[in-house]
C-alpha cells in the first residue's frame, strides 16, 4: 500500500486523514518474516511470528480498512479502464 500511495503522490496531494496507518503497520510488521522467509523457520519460530503478525493485524485492521475505503471513495472513480 505504501508503494501505491507513493505512486499516487506523483499526481496529486493525498488528503486522507489517518493515512499514516500504513506506515505504522509497516513499522510494526517490518521485522516479522513473511512470504518465503517463513518457509525456513522452525515450527516454534513460525508460530511465534504468526502470533506477532496476528497481533499487528488485529491492532490496526479497523483503521486500515477505514482508510482503504476512504481511498476508494476519493480516488476509485478516477481510474480509467481500457474497455
């Protein structure tokens, strides 16, 4: 999401309250292994990382969904389709 917001910033100033929630999520989840990195973990480490990630997700889920819907409402109709 942070990359999408960087792309959008090139075209206009983003005026979304609480947009910082994505940076907050990234800060909290940055050092929790994800994707293929998790395949090399022991079962215990995998469970610990999964628990940590779940805590981050639960803490920020409502804020993230709220901001996502606000982004869609503000910018969704500006996307051009090729049809």
